[in-house]
C-alpha cells in the first residue's frame, strides 16, 4: 500500500479543516496517509512515497529551514521544492506581469537595497490608498493599508524593509465585493469561491470576519488563472494543487496572488473536491 505524508505545522494558528478530508479521501482510494509536522524529528526517515505540503502555516517565520527540510526529503514532494522556493517570495508577481499576465500593479522593494543606503521613495499609483506587505508572508501578516503618499505609509515601508523585502500596490476597492479564488487540482480547474471581507474591513480571511461562498468563474477569470499558471517554473503540470486569487471586475480581473505552497483549497465548498485532490496525489505514487 502506498503511503503519503501530509505536512502540517506543530502548532496551528487556527483550525485545519482540510487535511483530514484529504486523508479520508486517500483512505477510500486504498492509500495510506500520515499527518506530520514539517519540522518533526526523523521526518526523512518515515517510509513514504510522497510528501504533500498542506497546513504548514508557520513556514514564513522559518523559510530557510523550511526550504532546507523540503529539499532533503527522500520522497517525491508536492508541490516541488523549486516551485515552493519561487512562490515563497511575492516578487513572483513582477514576473507574472512581465510575462503578460493581468496582475495588480506591484512595486517590489529589496531590503538589501535599503540596507545599502538607497532612498525609500513611495511609488504613486494615482489611487487614494495603497497597500504595503512583506514579500514573504501569509494570511495577511504585516499588511498595512494607507493613504497614498502618507507619512504612515512611508514609515511602514521603511520599517518592513529593515527585515524583509516589501511590495507596494494600489488598494483595490473592489475587494469589498469579494476576492475570488480559483482552485486547480491535478492540473485541472476544480472549483472557485468568493471571499468577502467583513463590513468596513478589507481582509478576507475568516479569522478577520470574512466569509466564503461558491463562485462560478467567468471566462476572463479562467483565462487570468491560466495566464498565471503558465509562468510556474517547470510548467503547471508539476502541480497537484494551485489557487489563483483575483480581484476587480469579473470581466476584467486582476491577479492578487498565486498560491502554490500551503493554500486553503476550500474543499468544504465543492462536493467531490477532496476526492479529486486525493486522486491526483494517488496518481503520483
């Protein structure tokens, strides 16, 4: 019987509803699975055919170790470590834009340039507000929303650059109407959800009061997701799962994020989706 490791975190910041669903679906396919922390002692010694990154939600605070652990695993990794390394830094958004994908305008600032003495000058997008976020982060950590050109914005960017690269983007007011996540499993579009922030907020995560519901994507949204996935190192065929987050009008969407490491896949919102992921993983072993 093949065995798959489902990688999680030793301590989770919130409940993980999905990993157990995947484990159950794998069992139904006759595949054994084990849920184990990514930094557990002896991880490489566990006999398994495949390791799958799932709820490793603490990795951003230990990224070098995370990449080192993944790179040393003797079994196949999904998604591949080369993809994880590329996707762990949000500078990939600049690459997507250069490749012609419709991306929220993004300016990347390097902490090394700041340390070398380069002046920090806020870009202007001719919008009332901007968003500043660390280039390595997850779940909205370190994200700030500011008036364009404000002293508070410059202070936040400067503070972020003391320890990390940073992105500056124009705030997208359309997020109040919902950010859409398009999920691909086994290289095929599976389902989508609309994530709506709480009234008066812009963060769509449930722990900030956001809510989710199924979404039927438009042709333009499907095309935007395909454009993002076409830039993945090694091609999207190497992925067993992917999530593309979109904002803006449904007929003219912009890519907010391309999540290839440990995204929530909203399996609870689409019947059969856990089974589709399990089949994609089983096919790899």
